[in-house]
């Protein structure tokens, strides 16, 4: 019978082989659905999930309000620029008429 702890390759010589005989236990949930500590953990997880969702909602709302503010400011500037353009067009017409009057003399 072959011993488990023998080295089959040269590079294994430096490795620790003591872990081969250890069994791996996957811990399962031994608490039932009525266990209070399990319910507390589940509710804490659910509360955390809702807080994350609320955080996303607040972030989205802040982004939306900031965007609305920028749009309002840009709209006001556009209205102001339209008024300036109309005033300049009026001035151009006035100056054009004065130039034509001066050239006609």
C-alpha cells in the first residue's frame, strides 16, 4: 500500500503535505426559519439592501435637481442672448440707414 505522504515529484519536496489528511467541512446553516438570530440577520440584510436603494434614489434625485437648475440657468441666458441679438439687429438697421443717408449727401 502506498503512503499518502510520499513525494512523487521533486518540486513537492518544499511543500507542506500535512493538509492532505484534513477533512474539509462546509458549514451549513443549522438554524431553522423560526430562529430569532437568523431572522435578525435576514432583516439586517434586507434593511441594508433598502438603504442602498435609498442611497441610489437620493443620488439620482440630486443629479436630477442639479440638471434642472442648469437647464433653468441656460434657458435664462438664452432668453437674455436673444434680447441682445434683437437689440443689435435694431442698432444695425439704424446704423445702416444713417450710413445710407450720409452716402446720399
